[in-house]
């Protein structure tokens, strides 16, 4: 590798790291104001990890890993359950009145805009960060109103915490009443993750990504 190529590579890696570190801080609880400040304002997804013929991207291993949860039909599922399919993952909770409904609507629109054959290879997952409230039955009702393929996942607090930790999703319970009368709010990360058929990180979509941009990248990365 030439010196120039080396420095360009270093620059790009640094840029990706900056985007990821910024994006990782995006979370929500108090309405639109606090988000976005650290986010990628253009909604541009982070670049995908390096191709196989390039040096492995260490950042690709920072998101994801094993999980064991219960799906909205009450079945025990793990990361292995979805092996062979791409996973499009968003964390949130059904009482969220802030950005979850927006981000999930964006996810649904993106799937509708994605080529049909491509979309069929993607398993959209909504993982609750509020397992005390979000039982399989509550999740079943919630996801049914969004997309026929969307699966809601819950579990014990420990199982959900372990999953959120694997995906580096922040989760903070804030004890004041939300605008729908729910006694608390859970501030949580709003990144949407695309994981490959091998379960490994492919790319992510920060909050403010447009459905068009997400669909464009799903068509690009899902093979
Ligand atoms: Ni939310």
C-alpha cells in the first residue's frame, strides 16, 4: 500500500469512527430538541465495513452478538434463529411517544421502497428496552399495526440489557410522566442496525435517515 493510500485509509477509518461515536450518542426522551445535535444531520448511513479483500474493519465487530429473547408469539429466539437472513434491528418501547413511532414508520417505509426480492431477505426486529411492560402480547399488538413481517422481541430485564449492551444501545429510565400518561420514559439509542446473514454488522442508519436513503442502502448491501 502506498503512503498516500495508507493515509487515506486512516482518514476514512477515523471518519467512520467519528460518525459512529457521534451516532451512538443519539438517543431520545424529551422531544426533538436534544436529538440530532450529535447525529449525522444528513441522515447518511455510515459506510459499510471493508470488503473481504481489504483489511478487516475492527469497527464491524463493535455492534451485535449473541442474544436470547422471546418473540411476540412467545417463542424463545436467539441470534441463531435469524441466521441466513439479514436483520434490520431497532430498539425502543411501545409506550414511547417520541421518536420510536417516527423511526419505526421510517423503517416500514424503507422496507416498502426496497426491491421486493431484497426486502424478503430482511427480517425487521423491534427489540424492547422496556421488558417490564412490553410483554409478547403487547408487542404482538404493537408490531401488527406497523408491518406484517416485523417481529417484536422482549425477555427478562437481564436478557434485554445484555442485548442492548451487545449493540451498544444506551438505555436510561427517566422517572417522569410521559405525555401519554405513562409513569416513566426510557431514553434509548436510536440507531437502526443492518446485520448480515452471518449475524455480523453490515451497516447502520442514524436517526434522521430518510426511507429513501435506507432503501437505497438495503438494495446495495443485501445480496
Ligand atoms: Ni423511543
